[in-house]
C-alpha cells in the first residue's frame, strides 16, 4: 500500500517486468529467482506497513481522548504479533534468497 505521492516499487508487480526478464534470461532459474524476490518483497512490505501502523496508533493515543488506550490496545497487540511473525519470515526468506545463484551468471 503506497502513501499518496510516494511511488510504489514492485518486483513482478507488472506482467511486463517478468516477461522482460524471462525474455532476456529464459530459464527456470530466472523464474525461481524472481519468485523468491517477490516473496521477500511481500513480507518486507507487510513488516513495513505494520511498523508504520504502530507509529500511527501511538500518535493517536497521544492525541486522543482518555479511552484511546482502550481502543488501540487490541490493534497494538495485533500489530506486534504481525511484526514478530513478519520478522521471522523475512529472516528465513532472506537467508534462502541470499544463497540463491544469480540467474544472470552462468555457473
């Protein structure tokens, strides 16, 4: 989810990007590499969104009424759990992604 005025950078978000890479390097390793990169981007995006949302909720609590804590506590709990699981997933995905052979190298 991109903020207004902020361009969203996406790998594989447009069908033409995948077609371009597959056309230049037409092999299964290219497809697997781009798929792994897309998975990594998804989890990093979810982690970023949860972190930003946590900051926004904290701002609401400081600017809000006395019942803001009651209203934001469940949201904070959910966001923290989301961040924890996203961090674990990102670490695992990054570890596997970093070990991949680069599809543009002939090794």
